């Protein structure tokens, strides 16, 4: 699941949450400091492809 949220300093961050099927634990990746929602979403999609 990807979510993009605004930050207080007029930047955006994305959060990628997934479930590791082998261990049953949640995995959460957070990155901050993007100029726009579109930029944050593209970065999140690229990160998912890497995983």
C-alpha cells in the first residue's frame, strides 16, 4: 500500500507498507522531502519495482 502525505514544511512524503509473508511482520518504508505529490508517487512506484 502506498500513501502520499503533505508535511508541515510544504513538502510531501510517501509511505510504503507491506507484509512479509515469510515472517508475518509488517514492513514500512518512509521517504520525505518531495516537492510535489506526483514526484512522491513516482518515487514510491520506482521503489516498489526495486523490491
